[in-house]
């Protein structure tokens, strides 16, 4: 049974609980998120997540490149474990670009709530779609998108083409996580942070609430 640290709403450590308990009881906890990008080629790599590992959307969905709970006692730096588990990449923490904390407080139903402090990072490198894979069946495969095409898509979802290890596939709005498009615009804002990084704009004082685009 895996435990995570539990916090109050002001991000003070107050105890521990299982991963199941934090969602059943709506307890604040930490998660790690990282977007895999190749800024030289203007590409982003998102995971196509297996529905059996998704507690909210019971369908395969395109998710952020890498993400997961930080376990009890883990520091943010330990989040690179998730990159290894979900993408089979050994990445030193100092190679990541920090882009802020996303605070999520969302009620799904009486048995599932999301109250998370999500630490957001970018990893800029070259990637091979054949080599990007999870250690289990959590990630079915990765999809390479053009960053600007994906920005336009999440602003007005229609159809977008992405490159997979098996060739080019078309994806529609229903292939993406609805909340990430409509709530605090996770896909869009994360990509906008990548564009800021590409333009050498300062990211050290960015707050998630400052970049939300309706």
C-alpha cells in the first residue's frame, strides 16, 4: 500500500494517507508533472494513457507526458522516478526546467476529489518514439505533436494529426481529457509556458493563475 504526504490548503505538511484515501476524502497532496518537448523541432510528446490506469475517465486518453503522485517522504526532485516509470528515460533533475505549481481543487463525485499541488516541469531533449514507453501497461504509446498545431487545437478542438510509433493518427476532442481543456486549461497553459521558455522569457516568478487563457 502506497502512502503520500498530506498537506493543508496552505501547503503545510500535516500527515499521511494512502493514495486512495486522499481522493476519497479530498486531502491535499503533491504530484509531479513533466512535459517532454523538442524545442528545436517545435515538438511535444504526450502519452496515450491506458483507461485501466485512469480513475476519472474510463477511456484511453491523451495525457501530459509524465505525471504521478509523490510518495510519502519524497521530495520534488524524486519526481524523476515518474519519468523513468512512464517514459523509460533516465533524467537528472538538474536537466528539468521548473515552470511553477498548479493548484487543483476539483470535485468529481462523493467518492473522488482532486486536491493537489502539482509541480510542473519541462524536459527539452531529442526523443525516439520507439523508445518512449512505460515499464508497465499504464502508457499505451506516446504521440508527437507540433506545438503550434496543438495550441490551436486545444483552443478550438476539431481534428489533429499526431505521429506515433505506428505512424500518423488522427485524434479528436474526445481523445483528450475534457477537464484539461475546459477547467484551468492545462494543455494550453502548459504549452504557453513552453513557448515562453522557447522565447527566453523569465519563468522563475510565474504563477499558474497568471497565465490562464479563457
